[in-house]
């Protein structure tokens, strides 16, 4: 039969989960029923200018074009898009454009009103950046001709014309944020989870490997990449290098941390681990090369990305082969589970690559964003199960270790624990006190009162020792009737007080039983300068205890003789 408490726990969890779902559905229903009134602070006072554009490239001209549009022209070629602005409210006096690594000049009825160009720099070259451009239109802009002249040295963006929007400034800003809100939400979730994983990996010492550290770093680098590709980074920072470069720099980091995570969490074969480590090294090399080539002005980030994507696809092939080997030849269950997870990510990466190479930049990062969120959620569930299993294994190891150092009869420390602590104190090269004790007349107790009484006498002595010497002394049962105490306090007054207290406890306990409770004691202080040999020191204290035992035996004989006379 199952555990009734566990069944109740599962039932309660289902009830809570059902109530949460009911709450969400209720809120959605009530919100829909009260959707007629709009209380948003920022209005929707904008309009997209998509139709009736005239496109010109040199002598070529085409009218009635809809945006966005891609022209097949050589990099560095100027082209223009023109339209007549609609007769809208004068408050809708801002234009919003997207400059995709392009130089841009905007004219209104032949008058230049805005110019966007990569700044000239000396020394380190600035990267190209895709940015939002928003500016105020002159008065009486309605029904005037808007002309946008564009040029890009990047093949992927040469000939591309993004959509254009007109409206009031707050509505346009709100539109940009709404478009990237999904990406921002995914960034926030992944970044927080990655940060928590890194903190967990840093402060948890019982983890057997670095999988949580690498997974946390992978989640953080992925989240930053998603934020950059959400096209809202300009809300947080205006630096050209960050806006234009952070997205490309995160890609090799993601590849490197993914390879390291797989090395730690999935593969057991040394060669497979080594191969993943080499892949991580390759990504590190690509990252450094990307930064250097950009700084020197030799190649832009986006141009190097073609090489990085090729390495990623190559990495996927290698990883797939290794996973097949782990699944088929070695029946690796971890690999089997991870293969299901990574299939989601692999499909999203492949689609993302297709989108990139076909210049469908409006969908950039969408597929990998969804795939990454699903992938990391699955990995987090798997990580939770791994931690749960590891903690259970750790508990079992701790239990076995405790049993290895635990005396069965008294429940206290045994001889193995004594030898461990004895050696540890000696290695500290410090003075400490050793006390050896022997329960007198144990054979007499066993023969006359039974072995049960003998066991009770042993347990009673251990309890009395523990109560008298703790917390300054650690007590051990090291043999049948032999006991030991280790103390860092070496003062004579302290040991005399402890022994006196123990004998007092034993005398009280002796009044409750029919047999005697008496111990022989030997003690001395270990000093490495005096005792170079630990065995000789132990033998010295043991001889002291034996001498005390003989003395006590002689006293008992004398008392018995006097009583007979």
C-alpha cells in the first residue's frame, strides 16, 4: 500500500493547481467582459506607412511598392524610397524608422530633416548597428513628399527598406516596446533563472561537477542575446558598441557554455568530454577573433557571424554523432533524455539560420527565443530531479559515514572516529589532552548479573562521560570496556574538574543498580616537541590507566580484608 501522507500531499497539490487555473481563467473572463473601456496611459496614436512607396535605384524606378521591401543591389549602392505623408493630426508629428546597418538621409519636400551615419573614429573601429531612429517633423508636414536615401556596405542589408511609422512620440515608443516585450519577458525569466543557478553552483559545495555553473552562464548569455535581438536595447543603453555588437558576441559564448554543459552533464567517455572541451575552446577563439577583427576594422560583426554559424552547424553534427553513440552503443539514459530536449533547440537554431540566410530579419530570434525558453525549462526540470537525486545520495553517504564512525551499543563515537580525530589533532601540530578510561569489573558484572547488565553499564559510563566532558571533550568507545576522550583544553584544573564531575555522576548511577560502576583513568598532554612518536605517547597514557586500575584493585582488596576481619 502507498503512503497515505504522500497521497494526501499529491491530492492537495492537484487542488491548488486546479484553483490557480480557475483563478487565471476567471480573471481572463472578467477582463474580456470589461474590455470596452481603455485606461492605458499611452494611447495608440500612430499609423504605419506601408503602401504607395516609390523605389528608385539609379535610373530604375518602381511605384506602388509596399514596405518592407528587399532590392537586389550591390553593397554600397545608394537607393531611395519616397511617399507622400498622409493628412493626419498635427500631434502625430514624429517619424519612426529602422536603420538596419544603413546610412540614412531623410528629406521632406527636398529639405534635409534627419541624417543617420556611422561616425568616423580614430583608432578602434566602431561597429555597424541596427537602430531605431525617431525624430520630430517640421510644422505643416502633412501631404509633403518624404524621401529616404539609404546605403549599406553590408550585403545582407543593402537594398532593404524597413517599414515607416508616423505618430506622437509616446505612441511610437510604446509601439517599439510592445514589439519587443515578448523578448524582454523571455530575457527576464532566463536571466533571473541563470543568475540563481550560478549562485546555487557557487555556494553549494556538495555538487559533483560544474554543470549548474555552465547552465547558468548559458542561460544568462542566451537571455542577453534575446534582449538584444528584441530590438529594445536602446531603452536601456545608447552605446553603439553594445547595441551593435553584444548580440554577435553572445553567440560564441552560448556555443562555448553549451559545449561545457554537455561535457559535464551528458558524456561519460573521456574522448567525448575532451571533444566538447575542444569545441568550447574553438568558440573562445572565435570570440577573441571577432573582437580583434572588429576593433581593427578588418571585418564587421555580422560578416564574422557567417563563420560562427557554420561552426555551430558543424558542432550540431558532431554532437549528434556523439549522442547517437551514447544512445545506441552505451544506452546512456541521461543522453536519451537530453536528446529530446536538445531536439527542440536544434530545430529552432536551424530555422533561425534559414531566416538569417534568407534575410528575413523581422523574424530574427523569434524561433530560437521560443525554442530556448522550452529547452531551458526542460533542463531546469531535469536539474531539479538531478539535485533531488544527488541530495538523496548524499544523505545515504552521510548515513553510511555516520554508521562507520558510530558505536553500535552506545550510539556514540567508535574507535574509527577516535583514530580519525586523534590523527587530525596531531596534524594540527598543537597540544591536546588524551584521556583513556577502562570500566572496572565488567567480567564480574557479566558473570553475576548477565551480559544485559554489562551492556547497560557500558552505556551508562558513556552517558556519564559525555555529560561530564562535553563540550570541551569528545568521547569515544574504543573497545569492549575501553573508552577515550580527546580535549583541546590541556589545563590540569580543567581535567580534574571533569573527572570529579564524571565520578559524581557514576556514584549517583551506581545507587540505582546492584553492580559497581567504577573506572580506571590515565591522562596526559601530547606535545610534538616532547613526543615524536604518537604510538609511544598512547602507550604511555595506557600504562597510566593500567597503573590506576591496579591501584584501585588493590584498594578494593584492602577494603575487603578489613571488612572480613
